């Protein structure tokens, strides 16, 4: 019986291995590459008709309408096509969570404990996740892999989505520390009410203020520790916050309520941190204040209901345009669990229908995201000196009907757009003899 069980397990393992899609990271491309005759959306608001991009060893050399490609060079003809910078997904558990519910073995996005300052998401990043290839096929080439849980979750890292391992994937290591702001609102559990379970009566404002005092105390102690020239003992929790004080890291504060965001402004005033608000569904109410303190925003869930009953039903759609008008640096994100983040471009398309121009909406998922993540020196737009992270689309990338990605390049390497979903489509098309 034991031998039979072992045989069945081995057979299941072999079947699983054979079921893996044969998608390999692209090899480095050395030499020149020209993408010609396309409509180039630079990512900074500029559009070049019938333009050409010259790439040399993975870097963009020049972009313009009057560039001649040598006859012996590698040329990709984008005539009649739209050319874009690679999209950037700023906050995600990609590579940390494979199956959302019920399979703990595939999830590595949350650590036990409340203050996980020294936790680094990048070392748990799984480059073999099947979700990664579906994102590339939808134009997403960079992502900010982010831990969750606790008050301080740890550090995120920006990755490029065509790699053998996490070392290859890392695009900017440990770019930010993530803090989850305590809530000032108590939302009753409706299931507990129906089940007749008595919920504890607490004052959410009092609890939140106590937690915020604890957070500020941690930052003050870390500041004092880091100002000491030498230490008898190394404190990993304080050492992990060093980047916040020397400005090599940003503090990403996950908060939706205005009261929470005002506390984030206090962090700027007292500690001088570079603060980014994540979620920030009520940010439109204090947009001028965010501009004053140079606080950027990542809007997490645009395709959602309003936060409060008094908000307009289409408020999540209008918020990007309101932030744009106030001069706040903002980016769009996609945290939708069922679609697994691949609708990022279509979130931007919705924003373009509610006050943003198409180029502003594109910028919210390319250059703005790169600026917020601290990688705009090499990504986010199609400009001289930056990495050749380039998309060629059949049509408008913000439009679900015409957004068909034909080619994708990461650092000049043309990456595969194949994925498990495409392979299943071909499999059953073959089975039922469909053309």
C-alpha cells in the first residue's frame, strides 16, 4: 500500500511538471535594435507620429521622427501600431501569493508579528509564478513586490518580470518601508451580528491614537540609535529604518481615511520622511495639503464603490483627475484579487473617461509610478538613457477591446508573451478542432 501511495505521488508530481508552461526568460540582446514607423507614446505626455526608437545594448539611444535605421540592423516594424513604455504595477503581492484562498503553502506575503521592519519581500519572490506571464501579456513589465501584515510590514523591492531568480529580477532593491495605519473607524462584522456573536466594545479613535504613539516612539528611538556613532549591540529593527532617515527609502503609508492621512503628514513634519500614501481613497478631500507637503499617492482600487455613503457613486473614477488638477503626483494600481492585477491599463482607461487625458492616464501607470518607486532614472518613459522597456500594441493600450500586446521588451530583450491561459486556449481549441 505504501509503495502504491509513493507511486501515485510521483505520478502526480510528473504530471504537474509536464503541466508547467515552457516560458523561459529571454537572453540578453547585445547590439542595436530599431523600432520603426510606430506612433510612440513617450510616457511624459509627448506623442511622436511615425517615430523610431534606437536601442543599443538594452538602453534607449534616441527617440524621434527623423531617425534612419541601418539596413543591417535588427528592425521591428511597428507601422500602424502603438508603442508605449512598459507598464508599472506599483504595489502588489505578485510572486508572494499564488492562490488567494485556502492554500497557505503557496503564500509568503505576510509575516507573524506587528513590527517587521527588517523583513524583505524580495527574498520570498517566486519568479516561476504563473501569474507573472499573464501580466507581461497585458503590458506590465515592472512591479513593486510588497509585504503585508502587521503595523510595519517590511520593505518592498521593484522587480522586472522576466528573470530566472529573485537576484536577476531585482530592479531596485528595498526601495520602501510599508506601514499600515491603524483605523479610526470601527466597522462591525455583519456575519458576527447574524451569528449572534457579541463583539467587544472599544473606542477605535483611542486605540488608533495609542498605536500611533507607539509608532512615533519607535521612529524616535530609531532616530536616536542611528545618530550614535557606534553601538554596543546591533538593533536590526532600528537598522532597517536607516533608509527612511537618509532618504534612500520612502515610507509607504497604507491609509484611506483623512484622519489617517493627516497623521502621515505629521511623519513628514517631525521626521522629514518621503511619504507616499497607498489606497488613499479619500485623498481628493485634502489634495491641496498633499501637494503642499509633496506627498505622492498610489490609488489602489479604482474599480470600487465609494468609501462613504456621502461620496458620489463615481468618486473613485473621478479622484485621479482631482489629484491631477491639484498637482499631486499620483499613480494607479490594481489590487483586484480575481483578475490578479492584469487590468491595470483598463483602470487608467476609466480614469481617462473621467477627466484625465489619455496621455495623463498613461503617465499614471508608467512614469508617475516609476517616480514614486524611485526608478524613473531608468524606467517609466521612452527617453534617451533609459532602459528599453517597450511595448508594441495593436491598438490603444487603455482600451480593453483593442489592447493586444504584440511585442514586449525588457532592457532591450524581447520577452515571451506566452502564458498558461494562452496555452489552455490553444489546447482546447485543438481538442474541439476550432480554427
